[in-house]
C-alpha cells in the first residue's frame, strides 16, 4: 500500500517557483487608468517605489528615463515595465507644455479613461504595482530596470490580458474595479513570462526560470523544500551531469544551488514565522532542518536574530 501522506511530496506539476516567490510579498496594483491622448503631449512622472506598467493599444509614444540618453519608442501591442526608482517622461510628438503626471491622472478616478489633448491619436493603459513585505527588495532586484516587450515578441495571452483590461477601463460594469485589479496583476505575470521567453534576462533567479533545465531544478526545490537535497539530485531533476548543472546554475543565478536553496528556505521560514502560529521547531522541519537547534543556527546566520527574536521583533504592535 502507498503512503497517502506522501502523495504530494514531489509533484513538479503542482508547484510554480514564480508564484511561490510572489506569494511572499503583498502585490497590489494601483491607479490603473486608460489614456486617450491627442498629438504633442508630455507627462512627467516623479520617482516612486515599485513597478510602473504601460501598454499601448493604438498610436505611438515614447518613454525616457531620468539621465537616460535613449528614448524608448512604444508601438501598438507593446508592454513596458519600468522600475519606479527614477523619474521618467512619457510623451508623443513635440510637446509644447509638459504636465505633472500625478496631478493630471488623479483628476480621473482609477478604472476610468483620462483624455489628453482631445484624444484620438494614442490609446493605452497604465498603472503601478507595489510590492511590500520583508522580501520585496529581493524580488524587485531580480527584475531589470526596464522590461520592454515588443508586440512581435509575445504571445496571445499577454495581448488578451491587455485587451481585457482595456475593455474593463473603457466600459466599466458592476465589479469592474475589483476585476481590473486582478487583471492588472495577471498582466504583470504575463509580461514577466513574455520577457523570459525572449531570453533577454541575463542573470538571477528570474533568468533561471527561463532556462528549462534550471527551471526543472528550481521546481523540484520548491515542490519539496523540506527534502535534504544534494547537488546530484538537483542535477538529475535538471537532466544534466552534476558538474555541468552546478556550473550552469551558478553562471545564470550568481549563486550555487545550495546557496539558493538555503536562501529560499530562510525566506519561507521568516514568512511563516510572521504569518502562522506554528512552533519554531515545526517551521524548521517544514523547511528542511532536522532539529530546532540546527534551524536556529542557520536562521541566526542569515538574520542576525534567532527565530523567536525575529518573530517577536517583527510582530505588529498590539492596539
């Protein structure tokens, strides 16, 4: 007889590293609006945390980042993600005057269409993604400052996400505000998928998700994080020799397979310390440590605090 408790121990088809990682942060979409612009306009955006997103449905416009010499042309079907740390400008033609983007856009409620210079020439959507939580910085650091996905580089799924969101913004119906928020988050994931498929992601865990062999190894780790993985086992999951796998993994991610596994275990453990009532020992076992003492030593090495101290220091203050 098989042990039913182990049915879900290792099912690569039932886990997804990208979803796992994104669940460690609070991902929210803000201020998504449609834009219907005429000719010769310009909007200035101040620096902000998070990720800005723009998708062009018709017409053309350009983006230039602060201190950047190159202007990025956006054409129909293009999607662009821009890390919000720098100021930027979005414009078309030769603007006579520039408007502050925040002042202009906040005149129109989120979920509606903002008209600029009479409209009719350039149409699209734009908004902002906020990532909050202990691991937001690590996730943002893996995303390039600019991800430009051209219309010819992505599949129908991304186009469908864009068009569905555009419909909700232009033709609001009951529940549109909530649905638009979910569609915006789906748009972000589809954009990251399309970016990976272009092969332009150079390094980091996000780049590894775009390499089938490394994706298989990451999936194995995420599917059974409590397993005492060896490099040889992960190489087998990747269908590579041990030496080739170890070298390729480090070349793409910038860290060894065991370093990545430890970092992921610590990320999960810290998240569970703050979001569950499980004991420290139970959390340690759930992320692959055979004893509470071994888990405590590893955790303190990474966070300069014991699991109990971390839980107490990071817990929200009681009213």
